[in-house]
C-alpha cells in the first residue's frame, strides 16, 4: 500500500470511528433514558442503570472489536520510517526542521532526517512566516 | 491507623516505579549515541515503539486522574447511578482518539519526522506563530493541571495515612519527577501501564472491602432503595439535569481527542496492529475503571450513611474516608490506585510540557537561527527542563497560589477549545490554513475562559460549548480569508491532494503535448 492509499484507508477508518461514536450516543440514550421509562429492576439495580452503564460499555467494546477486525486494515510504515520523505520535498515546506533533526535543505538534494548529528543545524524559514 | 502498615505498599510501589524507569532509561543511552534526533525521538515518544497493551494502558492512565478516583466517586456517593451513567460516556475516548486521529497522525508524524504534536501543527499549518502559541497554551494549562494533581494526591495521602501533607507530597511527588526525568516517554508509558494495572487491582480490593463492610451488594442496594431512592433515578431528583449530561458528553466524551497529552500517544505506537489492540483493550479498561470506581462511590452511600457535613463537608473526603475504614494493609494497597492515577497523569503532563518548552520553542528557535546544538546538550536540556519543570510544580504545590486553581479550572476545556478544530479540521479538511488555525486557537481559548470567568451557561450547558462553537466559527472564517497551504504540505495529510496533483500534471502534459509534437 503506498502513502496515498494509506491516507485513504486512514480516512475510511476515521469515518467509521466517528459513526461508531454516534452509534454509542444513540445506544446510550435509548438504553439509559429510554429504559428509565420502565420500572424494572434486575439484580437489585434499575434496568436503565444496567443497560445505560454496563450495556453502553459492552456495546462500545463490541464496536471496537468490529472496527479492529472488519474496518481497520494493517499496513507497515516502511516508506515513512525509512525517511524517504516522498511527499514533503518542496522548498519552503520543510517538514520539521527544528529540534535536533538536521534535515537537509531541499536544495541540497535529499531529506536525510535519520542522519548523524553530533551538532545540529536547521534550515531557516521552515514555515511561511 | 498504623502509618507504617499503610505506607509499606505505597513505598514498595514507588520503588518499583523508580526501578522500572531506571531500567528503561538505558534505551536513551543507545539513542543518544546515534545522535540528538534519535535521543529526542526516544525521550519524547519512546522511538515509536509502544505495543498495543502499553499504548492502551498509558492512554487510559494519562486520562484517568486523581479526580477519577476521588472527586468522581465522591459525586457518585451524592448523586447515585446517574453519575455512573454520565461517566460511562468516556468509553468513546479510545474510539475517537485512536480511531479518528490515530493513524493519520502516525502517518504524518513518520512522514515529517514529528516528535511532538506541535511539530505536526507547525508543519500542517506552516506557521511558527501558531506552533509557539500552541506550545505556550500547553505549558500553562498542563503545569496548572499538574500542580492540582500534586495537591489532590497529597491531600488524599494525608487523609488516609494521617501523615503530614508535605510527607505525602514529597514521597510520591519527588518520585514521579525523578522517574519521569530519568525514564522519558518510554519510562512514563511503561510505568503508566503498571499504574493502570494497580488502579484496577486497587479498585477491585476496595470494592471487595466495601461489600464486606456493607453486608453484600443486595443488602446495600436494598438499603439505598429504601433510604435514598433518588440515587436510583437518572436525574437524581434534579441533581443531574439533562443539560449536565449534554455538557459532559461534550467535555469528557467527544472533545477529549483534542487533549495534546493524549494525542501525542498517536505518534508513539509501533504498528497498526498495536493501535487495533489498544483500541479494544483501552475501551475495556476505561469502562471498567469508570463504572467500577463510580459504583464504589454509589455503594459507599450504604456504608457512609451520615450527611456530607459529617465528612468534612466535601465529597472529596468520601473515598479517603472509605479507604481509611479498611484494615491498614488493605488501605495501603487501596491507596495505590488513586496515587497511581495521580502520578501517571503527572508524568505524562510533565513530559508533554517539557517537550513543548525544549523542543517546540527553544530548540526550534536555535535551529531557525542556524545555531548548532550538540547531542549532549540536547540530552542535558531535555532532562534538565523536565526536572526543573517538575520541581517547580512540586514546590508550587506546597502552597499553591490562587491563580493556579483558576488556571486549572480552565485547563481541560481550554485545551479542548484551543485544539479540537486544529486537530480535526487540520487532518480532515484541506482548506484549513494558518489564519483559521490562529483565529480558532485565540478565539476558542479566550471565549471559553471568559465564559467560565463570567459564568455564562447557555441553556444551562457548560461553557465548553461556547469555546467549541466560537473556535469553529473563527476557524471557518479564518480559513476562508487566509491563504491556502502549499499542495506539497497537503500531500502529507490528504489523499485527495495527490489526485489534485495528478490532475495538474495531466493538464500540464496536455498543454505540453502539442508543443512537443510541433518541435518534433
């Protein structure tokens, strides 16, 4: 999977997670406030408390398992971790020039990122400001 | 109560924390030899090597603070099952944090070699000003929260052991500062995981002791149903209005993904498998902790049956009083839970604040000026800043100035108002730009703080809704007015930016085609 497809997959997963959160809100409302309309007690606890608290928790766990098994996909970080930096090479958009990361200036031909740095220098003007 | 018997388990626990941290700090030595970039990556995000279990536990432990173990259950004592119903909304935390932000942040962080959340903000919005502003907000709010955690933990310690406030503060306060300084992120993450396990274990022991004291679950529930029936109602006879439920959904349910100390965990895990595992484990654990501790609070109403005035007039005294009523050894073990919750939060806040100061402000400024910094100096600065920040917070906790309490009160919602849209729209809306980001962080934080200060509560809702709404309006307006971010930057975050690029290339090729043919 290349970087672009990983981003697409991450977007799909984010959408599914957002919908899962929405589903939890709906379940929580119905199981708690909805069930409180009925005067039922189970194991000395009102039904609304059991369904709204334990039920919501269990529903969230089921959704997480579903997300992890059915929606989320595994991929490796090879392209990113190798510091190949195929995306951010345009001058003036130097990714994270600061803080001990001696990224070579784009003009110097490559973005090292993983290099040795007994002393570090960073390119000026990492941002547009 | 025999102080020594209570102290022994806590002392042992703190010794284990220090030992674990010291052992894990060896990774920093190896990283330091490879260069300062490796050291920073190791010290602030553990070289992106967290497995699923540790990622889940450190995320939950960072989020669960002393109030989850003391203040929250104290409220449950007063309000009843409605409080558990309200607190269970936090089961969405892992889904939102890891599911929505987790992979995109991890991808971008690896792409641009980001070590902090602010690295990502700086790159995505191409703005030093926004990055610096973010760092300042993080340092101020996190330090105030840290001090409040120190104070909360020390007060609990004092209430349970009977030892002076300062003794407890020194015991766990200095330990957490030392082990965070020594262990860095890897040490913090692993000790967080140990803390989370002890929180769960302490909770189970406390629940067992409580049930024994109250004559069993059925007896306590029957007593509550006859003596305090309002505790079994969702609105708790008006003590839990619907507006409070909605506010809590926003404050501790949906917006928690905007907390920088939690979001940084998305930069630190090893593989996508780790993230998937953490999602499930974390949701199991956070639900167990929230339901378990608040259930203890509700059930303690069947054991601590006097009016609140009999417990010092504060709900914060309920859980300490309950723990103190156990036998000394059991109390010593039970107190580890809240102490673990306190130190796991402090350690993460301390490291997040330290990384903002050292990496995002100081080292970045040096780098921008082209000034060289040796690897040894980076190591010294990182550890020195963590130590100093921790010691300063510790000293301020001895007698905190009132302004600290005010900042702490604003911290949680302030961070959410500042960063929610910056994270969400920055990662999922291509048109988000630095003008929008700057407007959102200023407008959101300011409006939230003012609404808190003036007690503005629209329709009885928490001022967080004002902060979030103003922040969104500012973000959208700013992004409309501001200049869009370079396509090369957008390619780090949006698959569609690649398609735009392809279309541009196609157009250029189509334009260049006839010329080439002509030349031929």
